[in-house]
């Protein structure tokens, strides 16, 4: 005790088996090594759990991003469909306007022709009355056509403005879709990096468990246990060996259980 030097003693039993008893310092060293390994193992387990949570969070964000992409694609398809409908409606309206203009020009020619006939048949009262009535009807029809033309022109203008608005919305959704694709690719890259780090931690943890398991079955470790137990109590040699094997078996089984949890 105190500064007294440590001593080792050798005893022999009836079977001439050599029993070595180590001092308390050697036993404490063994305990310290075991505690260090245990702390390292718990630390790696904590790191592994944190990494699993991070990976789960990233997977959830990636799923949300995919759902948002699907929604944007559907909205983009709807905008494209509306654009096509507006373009078809606009072309149809332009054709209708051209027809109205052609009819308007024809009516102008008819009016001029009627006026010419009216001058030629000025002496004929019946013809004049007829032509007047026809001219009035043509004027009424012309006014209606002008009103219709103006209405169609206003509709065409409104459709053009709507087409501009839809084009702006299309551009906006296209930009959102592009940005979402960029963010999705970023999340995929981060997820790949975390998965790589997660795999590295698993390999380190498995390597540590294998190292501990292998060290338990070494002759040196069994000898240290043998000496430690012999320092505590005196029993038959075969009992020593049985105790040592059972201790090692319990620890190794515990390590195997931990490895299975990780897998």
C-alpha cells in the first residue's frame, strides 16, 4: 500500500498448475481500458443516432420537394393548355375579323353601286323609293356590322391582354419549376453526402466492435482475467477457466446484439 512496490506471487496446487496473481494496479489498468472502450462505443452510438435523424429529415424534405415539383408540373401543363386555347381563339378571331372587313368592303361597294343606280333612276319614283329603302337597310346593316366589328375588336384586345397575363404566369411558374429543380438536386447531393458519412460511421463502429470482440478472445486477455480472478479468490483451475469463458461469452453476445441493432 502507499509507495510499497507491487509484488507478484506464484502458487502451485496438487495438479502442478501455475497460478499468477497480479497486483491491484494491473487490475485497475484493465478496468480503465474497458471503460475507455465503452465510452468510445457509446459516443459512436450517439453519432450514429444523430446521423440517422438527419438522414430521415433530408428524406422528408426531398419527398416534399418532389411533391412540389409534381404540383408545379401540373400547373405548368394547365397554363400551356390555356395558352393553346387562347392562341386558337385568337387565330379564329383574326379570321372572323378579316371576314367582317371583307364584308364591310363589299357593303361599301354595294352602297356605291346603289347610289350610282339611284342617280341613274332618279326619274323613277318607285325605283328611288326602293333604292332609298334598300340604302337605309344597308346603312342599318352596315352600322350593325361596324358595332359587331368593334365588339369583336374589343374581345380580341381582351383576349390579347389575357394571353399576355397567361404568358407572364407561365414564365413565373417556369422559373419556380427551375428553382425547385435546383433545390431538389441540392437536397439529393446533401443526402448522398450524409449517407456516405453514415456508412463511414457504421464501418468505424463495426470495426471497433470487431476489434473489441477479437481482443476478448486473445490469450493475453484471458491471462489477465485469470490473474484478476485469482487475486480476488482462490478456486480450482477449471473453475477459473469456466468463469473466464462465460464472461467472454456474455460480452461477445452483447457486442453481437449491438451490431445487429446497427444493421
